């Protein structure tokens, strides 16, 4: 996946991020949400993400500004553990809900073993 891909379902917009999410993806990221209301729920799917740069973090801030004081909410889902730690360390847990790849009742775990424990970034 080279660009951000958006899917709409009712009042929810899911933005699937590419593997190397950086400032060069700004046009497709911005286009995916700019025409949608600030009371919607926004889901950022990080399943493919292996790298974020500071520009990518800035784009998350712009999405939060778009929502502003509306009733909308941002969830960052399918984060690999290292990515989740980076987002938390940068203070993004105050702006959005960060969900790791294995949250949600453990349904993604196979025999209790985390296959990403040795995942190399």
C-alpha cells in the first residue's frame, strides 16, 4: 500500500496507513478526512505500519485539530507494541485511544505466544 486508504461505515471513518507512514503521505491522509464532520469517529489502522516519522505524528495532531471540540474520537488500532510505546511516550494517549495488535480479549494470540515478540523494526 503506497497511500492512505479510507473506508466509510455509517459515522465512522477508517484510515489504513501504509507501511512507511511519513510526511509524504500528507495529501492522501488529509484528503481521507477533510470533508467529514468533526463528530464522527475516526479509526487509524496501523496494521501495516513499521515506521512513523515526526511528520506522521504531526498529521495525527492535525486530525485531532479537525475534530476539535466536536464529539468525535480517534482510535489508533492494530499498533505493534513498539509503535504503541512510541505514541504513548510522545503523549498521544491524551489525544487518541491507542490499541495494540493483541488487545481485545486475546483473540489474536495463538497458544499464548506473541509472534511479534521478536519483530524487528
